[in-house]
C-alpha cells in the first residue's frame, strides 16, 4: 500500500500529538494544530537568549522571516507535553510553557544542572502518574558518563537521576513509558556490547538490564501492548553489512522474540495511533554498508498487528547548519488520530521541514 500525502505547511515541524491536536513548531515558536477544525493557534515562544534592549533586538531580527530565509535553521527539536498541559522544551536550556489561554513566553528553569547534552529527537518521555519528564543524553565522540535527566515541571526543577558508565554505553537513544507495566524503559547504543534495553520501576532509584549484546537490541523507540513490546532495529552505517534491520516483537509471557518483518533501513521513531495501530519511521544513512533503498519511509502496523510500508520519499541532501545528513521523516510523539497522521521530511525529495498529512489509515 502506497499512500499520497498532502502538504499542509511548508515551514513547520511536528512534535507531539493527542487525539485532538498536534503541537508543532516554527523556529522558536510553538503552535497547536486542531485536527477537527484544521486551525492553528500560537501557544508560546522561547524568550530572547539575553535580557535587555540589545538582546530583544537581536532576537527580533533572528526570528524574522527574512533572516530565517537567508539563514535557515531547524529551530526546536525536543518538545513534549505533560498530562496537565505543560509543554516541556529542551533547547539551549530547559523551558516550561504552562497552560494558558493566550500565547506566552516559555520560561527557563532555574536549575543547577549546568551544561547537558540534549536527547535524541523523540527520546523524552513523561511518567503520567507523577508528571515527571525524563530524557537521556545523546552524545557521540566522547569519553564521559552518560546521564539521565529528570524534569519536575510542578517544582520547576531538573536534576541528574542516573548515570551510565561510558564503558557500558555510548549514548541513550530513548526513554519510553510502558503504560501496561507502569515501567520506564531505556534503550542504548551503539556497538553490540552497548546496545541494550534497561528498565526502572522506581523512578531511577534502581536500573536493571533487560537484554542486549547485539544489533537486534539497538533501538530508538518501543511500542507496548498487553502481552508484549515491539521495536525496529537501528543498525546504521556503522553496522556490519549483514546487519539487516527487522521489526521484533517480545512476548512477556513466554520470554521469547519473533521477527515481524524486514524494514531495511534503520528505524528512527515510533508512534501509537488511536485505532490501535502504530507507525514507525525509517532513516536513510549515506554510507551504509547494507544494500537498502535510498529513501526514508513510514511503516504502518494495523490493529491486527500486521506491518507494511505505506509511504516513502527518496533521499536528497539539503545542507543546513545543525541538521544531520540523514534522510528522515519526523513523526509526533504521543497518540495520533489514524485519520490525521502528520509528518515532517528532512533531507528528502520534497517538503524540507514542512508538515504533510496522510489520508485515513
């Protein structure tokens, strides 16, 4: 099944979805797209990096359409929302946007956290019962320990709640909440020894290794249901030529794994749909040793559990400062309506950092 996508906007990116709306961004500003009315509403914007008149003037220039056209930049990359409606943004600092009727300025946390590495996109998660937000540092070419950051939006604090030794992992791909086991899962990479699943049942008072040791446990997103979990492998250009990427399923009752299907290119992100299905995106990495299509794709899991590719865009590198050379299709975290799946292409044939919509699945 190959679907045609409709371009909604040419200069905005998706981030987080609920059944009723999707949070998107343009530059440093967050907007809300209402699925029922197709209307856009400005929610909040990052404040100027520096206070005072000069800081305000520089920010106004940097936010102008002319400046952004001459010097395009990806803008916000890490954004999620807590159950009470607080928007959490990780950028140069950690910002909170509390629920409000009108657009407001997102406020930075007053924290002693110091410098930190941001997460991989879609790598943050919210623990619904506490409202706490967690992310792990995504680092390359380093020798230091890798930290997990806990953000408390109620008390406006952020702290390090766990550290992995550099000898264990290179970086954290994602932290994901499992609503069926009320558990936080941590996926790590990248070589065989570093690729693993960990979990915590006590808010990172303790962390336990679940499984790992080869590229089949190298994942950037997890999907959960009553009996198991599923993930796509993230074996990229640094993986051996025989490291074929599959979608795997783990059954908790039998403690066993099965291969669901072959996806070829590395899995990048997954998102649930309100019809009981799910969507997974694959990334094209130039220089891969594996023989895979030079395209990024969307894979759909039906409510019955069957996977199939539904959409793809050919790779086309578009040089932009601060943006990877990989071809990607960004999808929103959270739960998207099956009739309103939005995504944003990066380094693809068309629609760079725009928003497309697929027809009902």
